C-alpha cells in the first residue's frame, strides 16, 4: 500500500521527477525498523517527522492501523508523548 501512496516530486536540480513516500509511510517504516534493529536514529526520525508535519496534517487512522498491524503502536505513543507542544 505504501508504494501506491507515493507522490511525484519534480526535482529541478536533477531534471527528473522523483517519487517520495508520504510522511505517514515514513513514520510506519521507521517504527518497524526501530523495532527490528533498535537504531536510535529511526526513533529520532519518527519524532522529527511528526514534529515537523504536526498532528493535524497526518492521517492518524492510517498510522494507527499499520502500527497496530506491526505491533509498534505503543512505541508510537511513547514517541508522540515525548514531543513538546509549541504554543
């Protein structure tokens, strides 16, 4: 499903049209990778993507579905709780 959700992104520097994953799919994959390899970078990347995108712009139903499927929902909740709110 993540491949179907990719979006085209024109790159003027490379003179090509690249295809990039959605923020939601990056979050789901980084959580899976962290669960498997325990690389702190993957956990940091999840936190950073959520912080930059903001809670309102992400499709949380989609993320919750896949994190429940892969057993990473608790990890997601821990990471979300660690992100400070900006007034």
